[in-house]
């Protein structure tokens, strides 16, 4: 539970423009959709996916690092890692278990005999979109656990897209379609308050000292 008096106090340290920006962004944030990347080798690809998630209002990203464990490329993500929640896993099995416990269907973004084309995708279902390794694609673990398969229609000689490009195309389509429905896709009031507090913590300097002074004077 967020201390609302503390939150109001901390917001006094923000500019009016920053407060309005938080309001506007939080209004468009969602956990109805989320994204998972599986052992992506190129650092800039994972970073670019995080950036796309921020752009299209996806609050959480799940990063599976069974083989490859690397820091997020801050230059490519352009600060997006401050605003998006990163959940890291050392195995795809535990990642999928966590997602299914939270009510997500697993969507494998890969050509498959029973695939669904992007424009046919049912946005009403709470979904996690899995994107795989650059050359190998998704593992058999993900394929075996997937609830559905999603394909971006392609009409040229090239049969695949860069992972970050694929993620951007998928997220732009599904979030636009989602916002045309009556589904309650937004963050709850409590989630918005918690995220606002988290963003303030990452924004203002001497956060701990300010909080300490607040409680001393209360």
C-alpha cells in the first residue's frame, strides 16, 4: 500500500511538466499484454524491445537468460529501462510458470502449422508474446508450452524480421486494437500509485534523504 501523503510530498519536488507527463503515460500503461525474450544474443535487440514496450505502453518485460546473461544496453533503450519493469529469469520453464500463474496465455511468435495471423489475433485474452533467439528462434520448450502461435504476414523474399522490428509491429497492432475494445486493460489505481512512486524514486536526487526528512517531520 502506497503512503499517499508521502507520494504527494514527493511530487512537490517534480516540475508541473513532469507530473503531467507521469499522468499521461500512466493512463496508457497496461499489463494486459506483456513481452518475453528468450536468450537473445545481440544486446541491442533486447534493449530495442524494451524501448518498444515503453513506447506502446507495455509495463512489464520478461527476459530469459539461460545461455546469455548481459546488461541492458542503456544507449539503445534510451532510458526505457527506468520506466518499464524488467523481470529476469534463468530458465524459460520458470518464466512460463510465473506467467501462467498470473493468467497469461503464452503466444509464440513463430511460423507454425496452426498459427494465427496478426490481424486475426484475439486481443481480449491476457497474453505474453515470446520472441526468440536471432538465428534459432524460440526453443522447443516455448513451442511445446505455447497456447497459440502468431505470425506477421510477409510477402517478400525475406522470411523473417529482426526481433525488435517484430516486437514493434506486434505491439503497435495489438495495443491499438485493444484500446478500441471495452476491456479494462489499464493499470489499477493502486498499481498506478505504486508505479508513480517508483518513477519518482528514479527521477529525483537524494530520494532517501527526502523520505527520511518527511517521516522525521511527520
